[in-house]
């Protein structure tokens, strides 16, 4: 969310003025400096996705996903999720950890990949 603030100062004496104040009550000058400040909360939104494939095969055998991701359910996870996931088809292994960025709640899943259902 952006927050914009506007401050007006006398160019000669530096006194902060009201927007409609003419001239400066201290020195009488009409010239002004305007300072606009724009603040916005930035969140790191980086993610990593690594896939290991076998030569001659189209699909991956191992996948690692880690970082921030937008959620498909904006009502449930409006700020997105922090996700760590390991999928290993060769070892039949699946591990996932999902953190809700709004509440901080962490959900963990670790099971055989053949038993995993989305």
C-alpha cells in the first residue's frame, strides 16, 4: 500500500507551511519548496525452482522448489505463501512445507510420492 505525504517549506527560511499559506509568516517570501514522500512496503518475492532430468526422458526425476509464491486462493492466503518442496521420483519421496505469510502458520507434509495427492 502506498502512502504519499506532501510538505511545503519556505524557500528562504525553511519553515514548514500550510499548503494555502501565502506569504511565509516569518520572512514574507512567496517562493516555496515542496517535498513529496512516497512510502511503499516492499516484500521480497524471490523463488527458486530446480529440476533434474535424465538424458532421453522428458519429465524430471527430482525437483526442488523454494521461496515466495502467490496463492491460488486469495481469500485464504492474501499475502501468498512461503513454500519449500522436494519431489524425488527415483526415491518415491515427497516433502513440502508451506507457511501462510498472513498468520505465520506452517503446514508440513512428508510421504511417499506414490501416496501423495494434491
